[in-house]
C-alpha cells in the first residue's frame, strides 16, 4: 500500500502495487501463475506486465513508465485473466494468487488495435514535421499493429494553440495522448505539480494552473516531462535555426561550450548502446558543422569548484569563527538551474543559502565575451556563444535578465544533446565514425572533477577533492582510494556523508587573502549531502526547515534531475534507471582515464586567475563576472 | 426535480420496521451471526454491480487495520433513478440503522453518507435525524450501552459527476481528488478510503440489511427468485400513467410491470438506466433479475411515438459528457459511438462501419477502466440490434433529418 505522505499524485495514479516481500524465499513470498499456459513463479505482488517482461512476452504499453507510478489509463496493456469478466491492465495488476493469464487472445488483440485506432483518430500531427519522428511510442505502436488507414476517422484541424511561452518547454497538446506521464513526472518525481488533467470526457486535456502559459507558472524547466512524454506533445524550445544562421554568417564568431553529460549520451541518438562516451568524435563533428571554437564546459566546472569551494570555506569561517549570523550554512550548490528555480519558488526564504557562484555554463559565458574576446582581439558583439547542455532549464538560465555581466548576453543559446544530434545528422555526419580530436584552448583542458559534474554527487566529489587538498595539504588519494569519493556516489535519492578533517596544512597562496590559518577546522567533521530530483530536494528542505539532521550539514549538492545532469531534460529519449546508470558509468570511466582529476590542479584555470582575476577566487572582479544573485519568486502566481 | 407520483410498497423494504430495532438486535448477536444471516439472505448489492453483500462485509470484517470505513453510496446519478432519495427522505431509519449494524459488524468507527450534490437540500434534515440518533444513543460512544462500540455517521456532499457513484471514484472524490476510478485490484475492501479497508454500499442494500437483521435471512429469501432474493425498488419513468417508485419482487416480468404502471403501446423498455439494455416487445416476457434483466433500479418506458435513435443519442451524449476522460476506450470510444449515431441521422453511414462501431463497443465493455465505460456501449448495441428495422429503415425514409 502506498504511503500517503510520500506521493502527491491522486491515488488513482499511485502504485497500488502490493509491496514485494523482502525475502521472497519465505513461505508465501512467491506465487505461481500460468502465463500463456506456461507455469511461472514470481515474487508476490509482481505486476502481470513485469512477469511478462521477465518471461520475454512483449506487451504494448503507453501510459506505463518505469520511473513513474502506475496510471492504468491507456488500457493498451490489457490481458485476459481467466475468470474475470473484463480484461485487466497488466501494468496495474499485482499478482497475489495463482491466476491464469493470456496475453494474445482475439479479444486482447482487437482491444489493443481499437485503442491505437482511437488514439490516432484524435491525434493531430504529422510525423514528418515532428521532432519525435522515428522515436515516438504512438508511431511505433501504429507500426507494430500495422495501422494502414484511419479506422475511426481522423481529426482534421488543430484544437489547441501551441504554448511557446517558456524558454525551455513547448507544449503542443494536439499531439497529447493523455497518458499523464507528464503529470506524474511533474507531481511525483519532481514534486512541482504544474501539470494536471482538467475537463471531463472528450474535453479532458492536460493543463497548467488556471490555464496559464507555462512561462507564468511554477515550472522549473527541468524538462523531465519531455523525457517521459511518449509523443511529440512536449518538446524543448529548439534554437537550431538561429544557430545555423549564426554559423552561416561569416561575420559571426560562433563558439560552443560542451557540458559533460551530452558526450556520455549523444551516441544513443545514433543508435549506439547507452554508456559509451563520444567526447572526441563530438569535437570533430562540431568543427565540421562549422563552430569556430569548441570548448569544454568542464573548464568552468573546475572554475566553479574554485569559486564555490572558496565560498564554502569563507562561509564556514564567517559562521563558525567570526560568528556572523548573517551568513547562511549549509551552502547549497547553484549549478542546476532547475533546482535554483525550484528553490526560488518553493523555498525563497533559503535564497541566501545558495552559492552565489554561477553555474559553469554562465561562468563560461561571462568569460567568453570578456577574457577570451580580449585575449583574441574579437569584438564581443560578434561572438555567438552556444552552450551544449543535457538540460532544458539551461535555456531559461541563459535568458535570465541578470546574466549579462560581460556587457552582452553572456550565453546566447542553450542547445540540448538531442538538438545537437539533430544538427550533426543534418550536416550528414555519422557521429560514431568521426575521427577524434581535442577541445580548443584556452578552455580545452579540464579535469575529471569537472567531468563528473554530470552525475549526481559529482559536484560534491569534485569539491571534496579540492577542498580536502587545500586544507590538509595532502593528496586526496591518501583519504579516498584512487581519488574516488565513493560515499557521495550512486543513485540513492538522498546521500549523506561525514568527512572528518583530521589534519591541516599551511594555507595555500591563493587563499591567503581570505583565511589566516586552518586551525579552526582541525578535528572538525565536514557534513555533506547529495540530493537529486526535486522530490528528494523537498524532503531535505523540509528536514532543514524542521531543524533536522540536514540543517547541520555544511554543504549540500542539489540537482533538479533524477540521476543528475546525465538524466537532464535535454538528453536522448527514452530514459530509465538502467540507461542513467550506464551514462554515469561512462562519465566515471572517463574520469578515471584522465591524469588531471582535480580542479585546483588545472593549469589553465590557474593561469586564468593569474592573468585575469589576479585577486583570486571570490575577489571583487570574480564576484562581478562569476557570481550572481537570485530572485524570490514564491509559489503563488498572480 | 421530479415528484414521486406513485409509491408502491412491497413486502420487503417497505415492510414494517421499528426505528433502532436492527441495532438492538445486532448488538445482542455476535458479528459472525450477523454475517451468517446476511449470507443466508443471499442479498446482493443494489447499486448495480450485484456483488454479494455478505462477502463484501466479511472481507472488511476480516481485514486487520487501524481504521475501517463504511460508506453509504447515495450518489444516485443514473438518469431516471430516484429510489434512494425516497428511502433517505422517508425511511432514514432503515439506512442509518444498517450503517450502525455495519459499523458493529465490520469494526468500523466511521460511517459516511456520500450524498449526491443535487440532494443538498436533504442534508439538513438528515443531519437533524443523525442528531436525534445521537440523543438516543443510537450513535456515538458505547451505543445502546454496548461497552466500547463507538460509531458515528457524517454526510459528505458529492461533486455532481455521475462517475463519482463508482465506488473508487467516490473514494477519490472524498479524498479531495478528481473523481476518477482507481485501478482494481486492490479493491476498496482492502485499500479504500485513506488506504483503509472500506465497504461501499448502496442505500437500498443497507435498507435491506436492517430488515434482514430483524427478520432473518430466511425470511428475506422467501421473496424474489433463487438467485435474486428479496425485492427491488424501481424508479419508473417515461411513457406510462403511473410513474414512480415501486417495490417489486425480483422475478417480475417486464410485461407485468408495464401493466402495473399503466403503460400502453410500449415499444421499448430501457432496463438499468442509460448504462443498461433496451428491450423490445419480443423480450417483454423477460424477468427483472440478476440472472436475466438486471437493473440498479431505473426503468424507462418508451411508447410507439418515440424515435429510438433520438433516445439512444441522448444516452450517448450523456456518456460523452460524463466519462471522466482518463482511459482511452471510454474517453474516445463514446465519442465515436455518438458520431456513428449522427451519421445514421444524416443517412451517411455504411453497415460495415456500424458493425465496426459495435465491435468497438465490445472492446469498450472489456477494456475500459471502470463500469462507466464498460456499460456505456450497452444501450448502443442493444438499441441498434433490437430496433434496427426502425432505425435503418427510417433513414431510408429520411425521417431522422
Ligand atoms: C459509473 C458508475 C456509477 C455508479 N453510480 C452508483 C450510484 O449512484 N449509487 C450506487 O449505489 N452505486 C453506484 N455505482 C456502483 C458502485 O460502484 C458500487 O458498486 C456500489 O456502490 C456498491 O454498493 P452495493 O454493493 O451495495 O451495490 C456506480 C457504478 C458506476 C460504474
Ligand atoms: S507525436 Fe508521434 S505520431 Fe504524432 S506526429 Fe509526432 S511522431 Fe507522429
Ligand atoms: S519542466 Fe519540470 S517543472 Fe516544468 S512541467 Fe515539466 S516536469 Fe514540471
Ligand atoms: S503531454 Fe505527453 S506525457 Fe503528458 S499526457 Fe500528453 S502525451 Fe502524455
Ligand atoms: S471508463 Fe470512463 S469513466 Fe471509467 S475510468 Fe475510463 S474514462 Fe473514466
Ligand atoms: S500501459 Fe497499462 S494501462 Fe497504459
């Protein structure tokens, strides 16, 4: 039985799944049923759908998604259970008795065919002008069931206006099949809850609060709904046309920075197994497309660690030594724009806990149109700065009005992994066969610490690698085998770790202006937490509000998306736990293959400080370019 | 609001009953004895599905949980039904006493009457009635001196959607959600209101329970047929001289009923409301019974002057409107059936398409998520089958236009 406080979705959409017994070997732990005349034994409470999967029986589904609670609304997965008058939705039927199931009777096949016919009759959209063409569950179902004409007619006119208000997510409800995956994603997985079914009968549709445009509600732009929508009803706001135009304009100097997660997933768009990195093939492809320079966002991830790590040390010093009450601890990471907006809406009173350090994307933007432009004698006005991101919220982030610290729009376009793959295809390139090449300097060299930003726990691990060494003067390998800070790795929704600081070294030069010595941290225990998915963030924030254990933390990493950026709203579709785990593995493998794995050892970062920010991290100039502020938004939209 | 022109009192529900007597009797019996009497009576749910009441109560009684609930389903949304209203207005003791008996038998502390939104005007008088019961210790703590037996009843006003009468949608609506049917299993008897074991019973089912407790299961099953024991309250409407609420024993023939209510030149009888089936003259010797023509209470009579296609169109418009819209077969299927009717009206149809729609109807019956979509094609299929001459010949004559 569900636990009421855990999920906010209506009970009709909650997992009414009988909990599987912990030890299935106990008496009554399993049940033997007949699946198409074959006896199979499964743990009590397994759904018919899962039992079929285990036994290689394919059942078509549409509303079911393994990340989400059960809906049982599309009815495509129906099967016959002997003795029952009606067909049963296999995704929603927990097996608790020795039933006999038939998955392909004439009645079942007819029902499925009818359901597909019905969905298509109401579906307004042409596959060739749809971004889900060839990767659409409705289209695949039509093919699987050999639909070759409209059995029940076909809608001829659009019924809804496309909502293009958001910088991140576009909603085209004419393509919606009302599977409610987006609703369940938004309310259960993300605890945001901006989408809901309204109306009854044939007037049912997915809507926002008071039918407002998405830009005007509490949407955090995470795009998780896009990743789980089976059709083209939800898509990201696509800047390809503008980027092509810039590339084709000889006056423009078009640069692209590439975040760590896209490279670990883009192969999927080219039919490759999840879990393979195409970093160096991608850099070549980007040059062939026509980008003038191809940079690595991991460089500014390293820079973020320098700034955010220093900020953390400063905060702790002020709070613990100087007893300055105005300084807020724990410090929250701020590199996930979905998380930032979530906090601005739902916990605006905690804005001062957010690190003022910009995200790597925005630090990059500020440097490109200042440092890089100066260094290379390019008029910043002619620079078009593109950010390849796994994320739909990054599109919103680069459009935040305050992100103009270079004197220009710091980042012009956020481009998702999916959209870049599309551009590569348009250029006639098959990515996996590209020759390898490196990133361009001066932002080409980056550490593994910057790379692992892509996985949940990565920012924390990168910060620990640096902060530990700065404080102890020793190698992080002395504390963590092979430099892998395993306590903050893995896919648990909330991770908590205590890291004792047993010894301290001399204060490194770069921090000398800020702290006199390390005596105050000696013997202290650094308490950290790592959180991904805003539903988990909510749990932690509520705990902090209640003065629970997380309020005692010093530093907390929050990522809006399940799995961290590698599960971002701009990543290849589909997504599921297995795919996300493989992408994470790709990232950690690449980190381990690098020699440079600590942000503060990145020579180019250190050179940047020397040449451009001589006063060091968190100095006046770095504050102007590399730090930002936030907006109290609140939950209630006027 | 229709006024009750007629009320025919039969031998079971409307038989003699003294307020509080079922409670008194029940408290002197063991719970098992009450369940035994119910099983003896072979009482089946009067809300439409016809599930054995004793089984439902046994399941809830046997469930182990901190809380249990008994809900009286007074949503009465089926077009053409008003018998639950008559019971609540004129015989509240039958319904409320049975709820107290239920609380005792199931081990529930809370009873809720889910009252149809349109019946709001009754709320005050029902609450006054409950208050009087409290005064007489028929509700509250240690009811009638039974140490530790605490039970109270509250009234929840429904939201006006037909589907909210479906028991799981009703529970959703009580929990403050959109009224949408849940996935089953699990059933409310083990995961109901607030996740707790819950018995949902129709008003009339409960009224029967009060009589059974006082007069025994054996007495009850003397009435009706072997498989359909007791009597049925029928809300009779349409083309007849004496519409109203009738109590008739199960097993009554349609033809007998027509005579009783003064129906003449009857062409069609819709048994079971919009979601029921439509019988033509050749079937008037069928009987009202779970095993034959089952009904939750609605009987609509149509005489020769009625246009059956229009009748059908009304039903289908109702379903298109009342579908909660969550599942595909019902949300879109009903629209397709309605469009089919409109095609026939315009004379723009092929028989092969009508056949396709009937097949679709059969899919809806088995693949829809709840009883609404599972029963909405009944009238479509039965009217097109039973009145095909009229409907399709008329088209040729162009009289629907
Ligand atoms: C669409 C729909 C509407 C229903 N409306 C009612 C109703 O108004 N009153 C009622 O008692 N049962 C209604 N039911 C039946 C209930 O789901 C449930 O079976 C009944 O309340 C159980 O009580 P019983 O066992 O005493 O009949 C409805 C079912 C469906 C599918
Ligand atoms: S959503 Fe799918 S079926 Fe619809 S137009 Fe797009 S690709 Fe085609
Ligand atoms: S982008 Fe995220 S917050 Fe916005 S509607 Fe989608 S799931 Fe909800
Ligand atoms: S928008 Fe997409 S995910 Fe949401 S209900 Fe429609 S089809 Fe499903
Ligand atoms: S059958 Fe109709 S009323 Fe019932 S769940 Fe499906 S759409 Fe809703
Ligand atoms: S996949 Fe089971 S009902 Fe949709």
